[in-house]
């Protein structure tokens, strides 16, 4: 059964995973707050990434563990950093404004349709890239009928001709060679007549602020649009202060900010988000080997968190779409419900060349070359960057976990792996009377030292199971009359709803085993 984003967003709010930021004030477009369970889920994903990168990095191609260290850099850096990285001059998404609806769209996110029967004048239709074909058809027919350009039968054939940006040169934004295109004859995504869209223009996506008491250009600073810059700025400090040797990596997790033109699809594209980025420094000649290595490692990471192979897709980013610094990028894409049957980006693995260190060397005037201690020669390391959105990863886990099941009272359960589940187990005394409660409390006190667990005493047992299913708790331990006599509890498994009895003193080992597996 296909999953509906509306249902996922609603469960997230109802159960305390994610809320709109400033909810009581009506929210703020592109900003989200993580509730008690969302915070646990996000921390689990972050901690697992950190463990796999920094605490126990993978075994390298030569059979030895590779070396990765972590940093935690400032969100605000010297603004020269963003000149060097190209963000001040070029962190621009071409966008178009609609004069009627006052909405702003990314030109590469608006898809253009034309009717097969060429219209006179040549009207084109623009839709948000996620609009269903059925809706596109309905709107085109409605418009043509209104204009007396179509019969009343509704049989109109049309074709997708690309995105709005495809009609322009992406660098100069001059109208490209494609014939027969006139922006003044385009019906905008939310407009009722043609001619309301402006030609694409650029818009810098960095949020800015002022450092210090005065608000002049000389005090202007930026909120970082990606976490990797803080890694490059500290490259020399890390090399000088620790014993790392190329090849090695520096990892960072933290907030990033982009004034996205059209934040959308829940937390998929937001204006404040979190990234988990690794910069892997290596010799240029070793790039192909390390690139393949990282694609494999990152794929295994997502598979181990429960994203199935068939929901992942690897997009070799075409040359024309590569970032200016990259000669090769593979996007790991996931079948998010809003993209289904297509996929959308979860992580990008890019060969950044030696662009960043070279730029920062030039702009700072500081030597950033690496001295090979064996060959005694200096060189600029190349970089492979697996860059993933932590919050986007959370969305992938939520979407994957959401499972409709009409055979259970909750009608739905969240199929998180035990390691990712916000709560690992719930301890449920069958009744609030007798000695069920003290035994449950004792078990809770014992487990909570090691696991995030819930002790839930109130309501009938069915309702309590339903709640745990909806928040994705993999195991419920129920204390009943038999517990006092045979020192056992019932363990209910979330997905199958099957129940078995296990010894009270084996509960901890049981959980440990499940979380590991
Ligand atoms: P896009 O082209 O979709 O804007 P991008 O290719 O510029 O994204 P990167 O700069 O490569 O994205 O960022 C690396 C990762 O950071 C992405 O794979 C994604 O997981 C995450 N990310 C980027 N922008 C956002 C955002 N606005 N909201 C949430 N996550 C984001």
C-alpha cells in the first residue's frame, strides 16, 4: 500500500516526533521542532553515524581500520570563508516569482508542459515538479475550456518538455536556443491566467546577520549553509595537533541554514537542518579506490538501518548538473513517498578535488598543503565527501517505518529497527493493582540504566500496545500474575504481535541482543 505524507506528518505531530516550529504562532515556513520521540530518533541516527565514522571507522581496502577524527566548528565563521568557498558569489538558485500568487519557485523545480496540438499563441503550462499527472491534466483542460481552446470532451494530449530552467542558460540565465518559448505565455503553478511569472533570477540562499553592535556591511556575517567548511578551515589545526596522516577523514555533525526558495515535503527541504559530513583527504591517484569504498560503505549504512535495497537508487550526477568543484558525484536517493515511483536525494558522495583547500589557502594566505612525512614532499590532498542530511535521514527512517496494518487497533505501526527505535521497550504491568506495578517498576529501574524504556501503567493493555505500536517500540514486556510465581514476563514483538514468555532475569540480555542485531 502506498504511503501518504499527510498520514506520516500527522502521526509525527500526534505522537511527538516533529512539530512545526513556533506552532502556537502559526508556524514558520521551513522550520521544524523535534519532539521527545523525534529527538531520540535523530540522536540515534546521529550517534550511529558518529560511531561508524569516528569511534569505530570502517576497515579500509588494505585490511586495516581507517582513521577519522571529529570536529565541532562554529556556525558563524569569518565571512571570507564563504567568499573562498564560492557561496557569497554563487550560492544561488535561479528562481521565478509569480506576480499574481506572490509565490516564488525554484526554476529547476517547475516542470513545463505543452499540448501536442500546438496552440496559437504557444501557451505552456508550469507545475510544481511533484504535481500528479491527473492534476496536471485537469488544470490544463480547465484552462483550455475557459479560453475556448479545447473541446468539452476533455481529451487533451500533452507532454513534459523539461523544467523552466532548461529553457535558460543556467549560468547567465539568458533564454537559450529552445524555440517557441515565451515566459509571458506560461500559465504559472498557482495562477489563473498566463503571463504572471517573471524570468528566472538569482537569489543568494545564505542567511546573514551582523556580528557586534553595529549593522553595517563590514559586520555582515553568514550562518553556515553547510558544515563542511568548518572542516576545511580546521584542516591545518587538526594535522598539526593530532597524529593523523593522509589518507584520513574529518567528520562533523551540525546545523546548516539555507534560505530555500520553496521549503517543502515536511523536513525534506527545510531552511534550518542538520548535516553529517565526512571529508576524506587522500592522494589524487587514490581517488577512484576511495570513491568506490565510500559509496559501498554509505550504502551498507543505510541498508543496516532498515532502508531496503529496492528503495535506494544511485544517481550518477550528469556532468552538467555537477557542482562547479566536483568532477564526480553519486547521489544516494531514497524512494520518499512524495517522489514515488521516483527517488529523491538522501546523500551526495562527491569528489571535490582539491578545490576547498586551494581556495582557503589563496583567500587566507596560509599554507594548507600537506607534508608527506615519508616522501618529504608537499601536496594538496584531494577530498571525497559523503554528505548526508541528518534530518533528511530521519525523514527516510520515518517514511520507511510507517506501516499500515488494519488488523491492529492502532491501524498503523512504525517499523523502526530496534537500534533506531526511540524507545527500545515498554514495561507494562497488566493491571494497576496487585503486585504487578512494583515488579514493573523494579524492571524499569534496572533497564533504564542501559536503554531508553517506557514504564506505562495506565489504561487497558490493548490501548497501551496500540500506543507503543504507533511510536515504534519493538518490544513490550508485560508483568502479570504468573510473574510472581515463575519469574517470567510476556514479551510482545511489535511487527508480528506474537507473544512469548521469557525469564525476568533474561530481559536485559534479550534487549541487548536485539539492539545489536
Ligand atoms: P538540492 O540540490 O536538493 O538543493 P544539494 O544537492 O544542494 O541539494 P548538498 O549541498 O549536497 O545538497 O547537501 C548535502 C545533503 O544535505 C543533501 O543530500 C541533503 O541530505 C541535505 N540537505 C541539503 N539541503 C537541505 C535542506 N534544505 N533541508 C534538509 N536537508 C538538506
